[in-house]
C-alpha cells in the first residue's frame, strides 16, 4: 500500500519524480538570490545545498547548512532567518513530494 504525505492527498498533488523535484529545488534556490547578483550565479552553492537537503531532515539544520555554504563562498553571512525561510520552502517540497511504500 502506498501512503503519501497528508499535503499530497489534501491538495490532490501527484508525486514528483526526483528530476522534477530537483528542478523545483534549483528554481527555488535560484530565485532566492540572497546576494542580489542574479539568478544563475550560484551553481556551486546550489549543488552543495541540494546535497545538504538530501542529507538533512530538519529545517533548522538545513538553514544552518545553507548559511555556512553561502558564507564559505561569498565571505558574507546571510541572516539565519533568511536561510530558514528558504529552508522551509525546500523542506515543504521535499516532504510534499515523498511517498513511502
């Protein structure tokens, strides 16, 4: 029996395949543009953030990881609340599109 997340059932969403989910993650991170340098200028940081997203299950842990990733690259700290906002969006997509068998 397949059991999908409550969000999927309530909104009638179909489960995203992993490629669609990755594209949505990339779109969200590109649109975030925390340093206002334009979309498409964060390839390395997006790749590292996606790895963290797959490794972590907590919005707070992901926010801390994203903050550290971008700080390492740009030598500037993004406020944690900004990182938490994108983390919440990413985790929502991750949870909404996952089903267990």
